[in-house]
């Protein structure tokens, strides 16, 4: 069985990554892309998301997929070291909401 991987250069598609609204747009696109690909690689090379964007987009994906599926299907590449704790917190917090629902 072949695994399809779709890589998205987030800096090109969502410049700025600073608003919750932009995070919502990205979330919708990512959820749609996961219907066509087994794995979604999100490349953060050269840019760091704001807390609002991270919560809405990355957290929203974790909430929609649940933690196990998120870890299996979403790969975050080149995420700046100083943003990693924020992203980890957002993923775990939102994934717990998915379990509660």
C-alpha cells in the first residue's frame, strides 16, 4: 500500500500567520487536503505562527482528528524551537476536547 504525502509550505500559502481568521482558513484547507492525502506535512521553514493562528489551525486539526490520528497523519516540519512548547500545548489541549465530545 502506498502512502500519499502532501507537503504544504505554510509561509507561501498563509503569509503572516498572525490571525485567528487566517488560522480558520488554513484549517479548512488542511482538513480538505486530508481527504486526498494520507499524511499532511506542514513546513514552517523561516516563519513562526502566532498563538492565535496556532490555536485555530494546528489546535483545530488536533481537535478534529483526535490525538492519535493527528500524530499519525500530520507532520510539522521546521517548526522554530521557541514555538514548539506553544504548539505542543495547543495540540494536547485541543485533542483533549475531541475526547471529551
